C-alpha cells in the first residue's frame, strides 16, 4: 500500500492536491491522442464540462491543439471552459433544435473538420453527438464511464473508418506530470471548486451533489 502513496510537494496546497488524480486521467487521455494525430493540426471537441472536461480544456491547450471546442448543457460551465482555454463554447439547450448547435460549430470551423472528440460524459446521447461531430477517419475517445448499457450503430464507425478508443485511469508517471503542471501554474484549479464543506458535514455534501449534480463541478471536503 505504501507504494501508492506520493509525497505532496510543498508548492501544492491541499485544495490543489484534490485535482492531481483527475488531472492524471486527462493527461493519460490526451497523451494517447498523440499516437493518432499531430495536435498542431488537429481540432478537438470536448463533450462535458465537468472536472475532467474543464481540465482537458486546459491540458489540450498545453498540448497545443489547433482549436478546442467545449460542449455542455450548462451555460456557466461552457463559459468557464472558454475562460480556461477553449476557443469555442457550445451550450446545448433542450429547447433549441440540435441543428442550431451543429450550425454554430460549423460556422466556427468554416471548412475545417473535427479530428478528435473526447467524450467526458459517457452515455448513449454523448456518443451519438460524438459520431455526428467527428470527421471521417477521426478519433472518438471515451473517457466518461456510462452508468448503463449503450446502443450504437456500428456502421457509423465502420463505414466512416473512425477509431474509438477507451481510456481508463492513468499510470504513476501521469501523477508526477500532473504535479508538475500544478507546481508550474499551468492549470487553473480553484475556479473548478463549486463548494467547500467541512468533513463533519459529509452527509450535507453528498445530498448537495445528488440534488445539484449537473450544476456542480467539484465539491471539496475540508478539515480546517
């Protein structure tokens, strides 16, 4: 067990340390994309602006993707993604026809296509959107974990020669790389904290997450 314990550098405070694990997931995910394409010539779309998606917006900028598009159903999260590095934010509203969202993206891209879609939600709807967005021969990376079985028309993958890649957790070196990003102020983390709650109020924290899950990003338990 002691092999899994890492010493926290003095330059990183405990609030920032909360993000080392999800940041490691993101670094691993984006690193895998490098074997498929040159980031300098590639356009990345990120579906889902929770903790993983908002960290991905920032790390993708570090990896120098040509353009980054962030997509979510909550406008405030989309705005934050743009503040953190996304070139375009798209707020998916249930009252707006889906074609409006795709038209917004196409107007931004002009004649360019999306090379990589990173699904940070995990589910049938987000996978369907990814297949609509990515170009022929492009990559769909599944980072979000579905809570139930998904159905997909495989012909949309096969006939368009698309690649689908699953990503799960990280390697130890990604932890160290995440620490370096935080130490060198390459990522902004405090804006991702929606709420700080005392440890002895843990039930309150869980209830808040259940009630307002889609509106929250990160709820942190403190012991001050």
